[in-house]
């Protein structure tokens, strides 16, 4: 059961990275060019990699039902994901290294956020009850005023008072000025 919960938690955090955030309306939500006539933004593919905490076949079988659930929940949030590719990495390190600075910039570009570059932050780790996460963070500056549909820009004060930053990202709070 713990392993299944760990995979769900990993998946949830991956979704957080993929969708950025959710909640308040922004002017970009009314942009029919980026969201189509229906207000739903089409995403051709979403890739999710699980760290091999158990046998790869066991992880694949346990996470198989999540594809349809993810597609339905993301559609409720305004994202029509056509293909979800869930894989199990060969090692924790391999999964962590898959998200490079170039991929971060490409993902942000897909959201309509032009970035000049990404600054690699020091690696950090977070220990759950039985899993150690090794994280790589990137600081980016975006050159747009409006947040993508379904997202919100938050000030430092709002990050302290209004929004919750997951405890796993505590290592990056100081860098964010929090």
C-alpha cells in the first residue's frame, strides 16, 4: 500500500509540474487562440516517469488505471491531453536527469512563456517516510505579463499567506525569497 501511495504522490507532483498551477482566472484564459474555441487547451502528449521503487512490471500494472483518470481530471481543468506516456525509469538518477534545463525551457515555451534562460539551482533532497527524493531546480525569468490559462502569478507575500508550497520544495524557499 505504501508503494502505491508513493506512486500516487509522485504522479501528483509530476502533474503539478506539468500543469503549473490552477485556481484563479487570468486574462490568458480568455485567449481563444491558445485555448481553441472551446476554452480547452490541447496537449499532444504528457510524459510521466516513475522511479523504480519496485519491479517495473508491478509499477506499470499499478499505475495503468491512472491514465484515464488523469485525462479526465486534466480535461476538467481545461487541458485535453491526447496521449499520456507513463514509463518506469532504469534508476532514480535516470528519471531525475531526464528533466534538463532545455526541457524545462521547452515546456515553458509550450505554455506561451518565453524565457531567456534557465539557471540551475543547487541539488536538494527531501526524505519522505521511506523515499529519498533528489531534486534539481531551475530559476527562470519569464517575459510575459499574463499567466497561462489555469495558472496564477503569485507575489512573495501571496506565497507566504495565500498559497501552499509543498514541503518537498523547502530547499528552494530561500531562493524564492520566502
